[in-house]
C-alpha cells in the first residue's frame, strides 16, 4: 500500500508518520516540501503530485487551524479547509481510492446538553467551523470512498497546544484565568493517528466502513479543570520547575473575549466509531499524562 500524507509537520501528521508506517510506503509532505507539492493552496501542483505518487490512500492532515484569525481571513480558511478537501476527494474518486480527512467539534453550536452524534444537525458558530463543515460536505458530495474523523481539543508532545501553553504561562504568571464553561474531551494526536491506522487497515477488508465518525478520548472536562489536572501533576511529579505552578482562576467565556465564538459543549459521542472498528477508546487523562511525561522529561 502506498499512502500519500499531507500535513506531515502538524500534531496529527507527525504521529501519522509513525502509525501508518506498518501499512506500507508513506510519502509524507508538508507545505514546504520541494520535490513534490504538499502546499494545498497550489491546486494544479497538488494534482500533479497525486498523479506522480499514484497512492492507494490519501490522508489529509493539513488544515487552516487559526480559529480566531479565520474571522478576518475567511478566504484562506475556505481554500484550505473546504476547497482543497474537495480537490483531494475528486482525485480520490477518479482513482477509486480512499481519502482520510479530519474535522472538528466546531461544526456544532454547542447548545445541546448531550454529546453530539454524527447525525445531529451542524450549526457552526465561527468561520473556522463553517469552513471545516463545508470541507466535509464537499468530500461526501464527491462520491469518493472516505473516512472523516471529527475530533476535539487536540494536543501532542510535538507542536503548539493547550498543554504547552499552560506549562509555559504557569512559570511566567502568578495567576491564570481559565475558561470553565466550555466542555470537551482533550484528545491526543497519538490516539487519533493510531485509530486512523486501524481504520485504514480495516477498510481494506470492509469497504462499508467508509463514512463520518466522531473520534475523541472518553469522558470530558472543562478548560479550567484540564489546566488544573496538568498543574497538579506537574507539582507532584516534577520538581525542576523554577517555582510552584500558578494559581488558577475559573472564569466564564464572556470574561475572555476572542474574535471567534466557541461552542460551550464540544462533547462528541464515539459509539459509532467504537462499534464499527471494534475499539474501546481510553479516558482523556491517560493520554495527557503520557504527553506530560514526554514533554517534561525531554523538556520539549
């Protein structure tokens, strides 16, 4: 199997290079790759790359992820999150191969008091969420075989994310104000990549597995409780920090204004994914502890 991976330097793309390796040859590209084009803004060159590589599977881990910046940069968000996936889906359809793509909890408005199912009606609150939803729709409309994984609150040892921000700010400030009314499931890029590899392998023998799935760790927390979990572990297990972690203050979203509105409920029901692929997803705490140990031991 030959796998063409876009977005190799992102959090998920970095882990995918590891998890997909046992399945076959991986051609992994970033937006700055030279010999082949991994820049999804360059449509003609991307088509040429796909023709040259002749993959059996296309995996798109590239995206426009600057949620707040997207409010004033809607055109670029649309190109990367909606138009580029449409192009990849068209190429996959022509070649009768599968496209793997990642989406987000931000396709929902967060007003429900229950975890969202794949069949629930999307209603994005911001430009980023709308662009990701359009990308999903374009892939589905293409008629290609696909796996779309909606996930949330992604973190990893590689790249920038909430965990690293909290670790850094806790050493710079005496107090940290953290939003406490947004609820979701912190989900490791490692878990997303491992599930992807399992799903790609399954799809070889079970073509009916093609579809849209919710992929997050189990259980949920708030950003405030997430930060609290991080800093309590650091204080208990790691002593090289120059000072004790900051005091945390819980605040509502209204006290932390940002350009893009966020959903208050980002919980996603993963039962469809678990049943289709025979999985038992871990609690969110498990992955966070592993990444904290990796970051703090190696001082990444």
